C-alpha cells in the first residue's frame, strides 16, 4: 500500500486545528512527539480521532501494547470539530439490512446504537474527562410525516426496553423545548445529549497514555508493508505490529484505495455566536437540549457551556466548501431564530464527515489481509458509533471474537460510482432529488 494526500498520510500546511470554538476553548495540551526510529507493538492504530483513540483504549485495557499514529494532531478531523451531539443509533433505516442480518440482527444493531451512548458515558466517568457533558436531546419535525416517524420510533424504543425518559412533544408545547415557531412537534430523549468533542478526544488521549498507549502526532504514514508482522513506515520511523487498524474515515484517501472508494467525504459547517445573555440563551433552548431537524439538508444546534449558540448543518457532497461559512450559515440560523438578528458570530468552521452508501458504519477487516482492521463511514452518527467501533475492534483483536463485529462485517458496502473525480458530483445531483422531496 502507498499513500496519497490525506489526514492519515502526508499532511498539508493546515496542520493545526480548525479555527473553531472547540479549539479556542480546549482544556488540555498534549504536546505529543513525532515517531522516531523503529518501534514494536502488538497493534498499530492509524488515526487520532475517536475511532483510533477508543480502539487503543479498548486494546490497552485488555493488556495489548498499542502505538497510535496521527498525521496532524489528536482530534484534528471530524472528532474535534463536529456538532458535539451524542445521539443514540448507529445508522439510518437499519431495517434495510434485515435480508442480510435477519430480524434478530437488526434488533441487535438497534441495541448497539443504545449501548454506544453508554460507552461514551462510562468512558467519561471512568477517566474523569471534563467535556461539558449535558443530557437531553430533541428531534424536531418540520413535516407531518416526521411526527408519524416519531410515533414509530417511540414505540420501537419502548419495545427495546429503552432505559431513559422519552417524551412526544406537541406543537403547542414546543416552546418548552425551543424558542422557534418553525417546528410541528418533537421527540425528547433524555438518554442522548451533547458535549465538547475536542475536549473529549483530548481527554481520551490522556486516558490512553495512562494505559501505556504510545501516541505520536505529526507522524503521517508513508507506506504499509502487509504481512505478519506488518511494517508501517513514516518519514522518520517505523512500527512493526501483529495487527493494524485503519481509523482515518473521511481522510483515508489513498492509504487503502478499496476502503477509500466506500466512503465519501462530505463537508459540514458550524457557526458559533458571541456569548449570549443567559435570558436569551434560555429563550432559544429552555432546557439546554441538543436538537436536530429531520430534513436531508438538516440543521443541528445547541448551546455551549458559556451560552453561545452552536449552529451547524448544510452537508455538502460537491467537494467544494462555501467561500464564506459565516455568510452561508447565518441566514439558516436566522430562519430558525430571527431574534438573533444583530448578534455577532465569533467562530465559523467546517470539516469532512465520512458518508457510506447505505449509511451504516463500516467495521471489519480486509478479506485478503485479515490482520488489517478498519472502521469508517459513520454518516453523521460518529460521536457515539466511533466508541462502539472501538469496543468491537478491541474485542475482535484481543479476544478473537465479537458478535457485534461479525454482525457489522457481514453487511456488504459498495463503492461509490464515478471514481474519485466524479463520485462527489454524482452524489450531489442525487441529493438534489431528496432535497426536492423534502419540500412535500
């Protein structure tokens, strides 16, 4: 395997964190070294986001030695710049996999979507990670069909024995959740919530180091030599390992072309207001919940710990970022909250998330190289699903068995058509159709 320009391989000049609210309010500096010389470990993990960090933690807790290589900085990609919404579930419409997994398998996927949030909760508690964890989340309806979907979701969660409070909210009661006239109703889930994702990633990196994981930043991989053991090269060092985990997601690119073809990098963008007076902040989101609507081009937003509105969305499949994120996102925010007209924006940033064709996380290992594992394509559910992926990979590598890992690995994932040059434009055209359907 050879590399091309990507986060896990050769870094560009953009080596520091995105100019986000999270980077400005991070509570920890790691000061990690670059890989130098020849090193040896049971497992090498490539990628310093949630997938890589949590795989490393799970492996180290099971007694394996781990080296993690990050081309830029821990949490540089989507893990450190996302919306911070910790929401149950691992995919979109998991019933579509019943022909492959059976009804029992689909039910297990749903249960793992609940377990994934619990893994995050337990990790934060066990390692004392300060990341502004706050419970409470609401799905928002803009169409009557969304309300029907909420009824079905509520009933399904009850059948699964969901342990947290759920509440259907009618339109007349929506002011108790959100200070906007835009929404027809909602589904409140007190088992989901929001947090500061970069501080979570940095805290998990600290936890991994406390377990003996060797973490290296600014160490892009230049070549992978398959075999037993594998040899992973960087510009200034190398790692020999019995197993390898590729945890690069949207920034994988040429590191493993077969996997890269199955994940589409899509841009998502966030703006953060200036600090709001507490009465205004409570007017916007009276219960300090994270919220998200149900449209294809969805909006998601929440309050930060210091009373800023963090407003995100506008998923772009074209491969081109807006010229001015503030100018692009502010009108969307004002459609929801016209009372914020005249309020300043202190931060605006974007980044790439990894989208899979069937919207289920891709967790498995290479057919022809069974000691190379991977996890990617979380399609907007990355905060919790990455932690689940780490646990399943840890079980599969350290314990040589994991029913959850085997379940995910059974689902086929097709490559996006059109190759690297055409797949983004083709998908962008397809998404126009779904956005058109959203109007009805």
